[in-house]
């Protein structure tokens, strides 16, 4: 049976006592389908809008007006860590697969972005590209682009692989963008950006959508930096949601109403922002597409659409979560009441699909940021940064990694990671690089006109001679050590024989004295010269032992 859930976060009211507010506020897991019910809650957390992120193992909540993030472990059901940062955090987003170990992207009060690799602890801080605080963040479905919105009315497009790369281009190279800086700026808004989202298309035709306090909603071709369409809204929108099939968008307002605007014209199968006739003409949604609550006018702070696209969820300032019937375009019912203002709603991927694939990787515990360890990586002689020695990836493999090949559509990194040795294309590429290097050395000449390859051969010959000399000295040293060990062993064996003979002498001497005592005491009788003969034999044997011992000592 399919199960659909969502996560809601709340924020303390300013007029409430701080201790009471933090104690009662929290993050709530709530079932939506098939039966709505509260599953669990994490207390002592208060978050602003756009300050919550969730994956399969953890919850990340940036605390309101603070520079810390609370990290909660979903499996253990407790708070795993409190992570401090140097600036106040205003928004966050998670880049990476839901079941994997991703990168947490943070927006700060100072207008910069911070990237935290959860499985390595690496932290990257960008330049201060925004003039004011970053208000919202979004990551595209391919995890290649980040979009940041700010109170300065600008949107910046960032390349996520470039930000995470250890190699950074030189600031003196005009053909390359400055390191840790955005690749594009979208500047058509005239007021603070409140919310932004990416479409669900994993390709070059995807789009982004944003709303701002200038009462507009703009759809962007973020790759080319152009405006696809502009919607004029009657009020300042606060939050934004997108249909799972990219058919429509929903904006929430301070009066609690919801604005629905479709991307398709009636009777047309073309997106309005791909229609050349409408791209340059802003449109205003009709009043009939403005949905209102039956009684309350509490502001709508968060919106989410169900997985099947039939129900819209809205979180409001009075702590209530309402549902809307999208097909009928009207209010449905109240789903939950958490008392404190709802600031974030996040729908979780549905579970219960038959034959659902099992994830190969699991992040058991996050690695706290270590900014100083990975500031610039290691720099080689050419000025290029390389991966530091202490760069460690910490995660748990849940199953044996499958053997992949190019036909499965896997990346080169995945193929190399799961291969039993080295993939054939990788070996061929390496051989080709060595061959090209050898050819370039053969063709290059030194300033004095000699061939560089001849110099290398001479150097190799000298190195071989040095190696042979070192091996010879090593063999001589080993022979000397063996000789000393052999002498030490011989002396040890001789000492053992000497001690054994001394023990035998003492025993024989004690036997003679014991026999003589028994004769004196009358315990045994002396028979002719038999005892004298035995005593002489024992004494003779004792003399032989003494002479042998003396010979060993002299040796």
C-alpha cells in the first residue's frame, strides 16, 4: 500500500517567552495518505521560511535568527548534532539523491553561500555575491545548478560541480569565471525574492520560477538567462509550489489566499512560456483562479502539492494546515493544527511501491564541517589544486555494488568504482596519455639543442647504477648480519652443552657420597673391591667430563 507523508516546521511567535516557545516548537512528521495522522515530532526547534531540508536519514533545520543548524537522525529519533557557523543562516537546500549522502547548501545573512558535504565534512564558502541576505535556494533535478534569491531582488545561477571542484581557475584568466562565483545573474525582479523553484525536467529544457515582493511571478530559462513569461499578481506572494507534471504553479499570499495559474492556454497543448506570442506579454491570472479560505485570513507561509497532483497543502500563520481540491479549484478541509505558525512544508517521496529499488548507500552520521582542512586542497607545482590527503568519505554500503558498464547509462566514475579491477576504457585512456607524453618528450628540445629524451635516458642509466650499488651494499650488510647471527647461535649451543655436563658431574659426585654414607651407616655391605671399582669408574667418568668441559672453555 502506498504511503505519502509530509514534514512541517513551526516558528515561535515574537511575543511569546523564548524558553516556552523553543520548548513547544518543533518539526512534525505527518502521514497524508492513506489516513492522515501525526507520526512523530522533534521539539526545541524554531525555523524561518525556507530553512528546512530532509533526506532519507536526517533532518536539517536552520534555527531562526541564529547561526546554527539542528541535525536530527530520523532512524534513532533524536537530535544528532548542533552545527555552528560563522554567519546567521537565512535559508537552506539539499543537493543530492534523497537516499544518498548529499551536499547541504546554506544561504547567509551576509549574502554568500556555504556548501557542506555531509559525508566528508568539507565546507566551501562562496564570495559575497548578493548585496543583501539570501532568502531562498533551489537545486535543479540534475544537481548541476543552484539558484539563489536575495532581498536585493537578484537571482544568481551557480554551477554546483564548479563550486565543489578542488580545481579553481585563476583570477587572472579572463576566459574563466572567477572562482566560487555565480555563472549568471537574473535581474528582472524589482523587489525582494520570496520563493523560487526548479521544474521537474531533467534536461536542458528545464525552467525555474520565482515570486517577489514586486507582485510578479517570472518563469526563467536559467541556462540561457532569459525570461520565458511574466505573471502579474494582485498582492505580494509569500510562497510557491509547482505541479508534479509542471502543468501549473500555485502562489500563497499574506491574506491566506492561493493563486492558481496554468501554464497552458485553454484548448492548447503548448506551455504559455514556450508560446512565442505570449513570451513578451505579461499576463494576469483571472480572479476566478484565486482561492480563499472560508473564514480565516491567516497568511499562507508554505505550499506543497501531493504526489498525484490532485491536492494542494497550505501551511498558515495560525498553525493550521489546510488542503485544497485542485480539480475543483476550491477549499477542502483542515488537515492539522500545530498552534504555532507553520513556516515550512515538505512532501516526502511516497513509499510502498512493489519491487522498489534498494539504495546502495546510507549516511549513518553526518560529518561536521571542517573548513580549515579543505580550504584550497593541496596545490601542485602548476598551481592546480588536488584532493587533500585527509579527504575521507564516510558512509555505509547497504549491498554489494553492481557491476556496471557503459550500456547501462552509468557514469565513468560509477563504472570505475564498481569494477573488479580497472575498466578497459580507463586503461586504454591511460596508455594513450603515456604514449602522447612520450611523443611530446621526443619532439621537445632543450635550449642547448640536445634531445630531451636522451637526457632522460642518461638520467635513467645513472639511476640504475645507483640502484645496483645500493643493492650491493644491502647484500653485504645482510651477509654480515647473518654471520653475526650464526656465531651467536654457536656460542649459545656450546653454553648449553657446558651447563649440561656440569649438572651431570654434580649428580655423579652426589651418587658416590651417598654410597659411601650408606656403607658407613651399614645400610649396604661392601663386597670385596666391587664398590671400589664402581667408585673408580664414577671418578674416571667425572674426570672425563671435567676434561671435556675444560676443552670447551679453552675453545
